[in-house]
C-alpha cells in the first residue's frame, strides 16, 4: 500500500511540477519518505503514524495537505 501511494505521489508531482523526489525507507517498515528539497512527504502505516506523532513534533510547521 505505501509503495502504491509513493508511486502515485511521485507521478503527480512529476506531471505537475516536473520534479523527482528521493525515496527513503522500506514500505514493510511502515514509513516511506519522499524528499523534494523544500517539501518532505511522509507516508505512514496507521500504526507508525500513531507511534511517531509527527504532527506534534512539527506543530509549528505549515501543513500544506493532510490525507488520511
């Protein structure tokens, strides 16, 4: 599931902005990261999202888009 999400994000970002992200992580770990320089996309399994709670760590950051 995470690989499919990462591929969809990569495809849409490339189509719209002509950018390629750097993929980090392994889907089976429950966390993938796409690095576009100024924008970082975190893709979590539900369990990993509850565990890491990045929204709390980055509470002062600006959320551009949240999908659940």
